[in-house]
């Protein structure tokens, strides 16, 4: 369990380093053993974004924009 900001920084750095190690090892190939589960709630459901665009009448456009915006949860 993280108890303070210093431990938070250290943990975030370690996770980032290990994630980079996985990426470097896998390169362009896919491998089930390299799959990483994001914590629940880290990436919001598409409905969360879709509901923000009620002013858009075209449902396909609204859905596509919503999926594109989800990428901001990861960066």
C-alpha cells in the first residue's frame, strides 16, 4: 500500500520502468503473457464520453468521437 507522496513517486517510476521493459521485450509481437490489466475505472466507459456529446445528432459520429477521447485516459 502506498502511504505517502514519496512512495507514490517511487511506485509510479517502478511501474513505468517495468512497463517499458515489457514493451522493449515484446517489440511488435503480441503475447498473452505480456498483457497488462488496467485497474478498474482507469479507462472510463465509452458511455461516459458519449453522454458528453448530446449536442451531436449523428450517433455514429458521437460514438467514434467518444472512442477517440478514451485514449486520453491513457496519456
